[in-house]
C-alpha cells in the first residue's frame, strides 16, 4: 500500500508527474498496464485541482510578495513555452505540448498556460487529458523496455 501511495504521489507532483511515477511503479514490479493506469489517472486528477487552485487559493497567495514573484515568473515561463504551439495549433498544440514527455511540459504547465491564455476549461481539460494519456503511453513503453535492457545488461556483466 505504501508503494501505491508513493507512485500516486509522485505522479501528482509538479515536474515528475507520470514521468516519475511510471518508472517507479515498474521498478516496484507493477505490470506496465497497471503502472500506466495508476499514474495516468493520478496525473489527470491534478488538472481540475490545478484549475481550482488558480481560481481560488492563488488569489489569496498572490498577496504574499515571495509567492507573487515566484508565480509571475512561473506564469511567464509557461506562457512562453506554450504560446507558440497554442497560437499555431490551438488545442491540438496544447495536447502536443503536454504529450511531450519532458520536464515542465506536463499537466501542470498545460493548465497554467491554458489558464493564462484564457482558453476554454472544457476544451483545455480534454486536450490536456489526451496529452497526459499520450505521454503516459510513451513513458510506459520507454521505461518498460529501458528497465528490461538495463536488467539484461546487468545480468550479462
């Protein structure tokens, strides 16, 4: 049970998201499908939470100087990263951005960028969800086969 909570927690954290959760789940010997499902669902769960945070608690926290500076720097980075793709491809660009399994391109940045650009919540939720699913598939495949290659390499030497 502790392993499951670690996996879910890591999948819901900014930066790591499912890119950290899936390899951890596989390392704990969860099947690739189970790892994908747990981590992807946990990562999707943060989308509405992030929107709720931005529209409620964020307004309170902005009164704190240190948070205000941090938030505006983070917001500028998210807007800069996502703006070009969204401007060129719209919601498809948002999905592609989130689907790219690199640091700072996941659900959190997708929500922040979509919110900052005034995009529709429903359409953004769908695009970000699809992006998370695609990223989950990519990460699961790479992590699963990467762990098997590493296991073969270790056994050989």
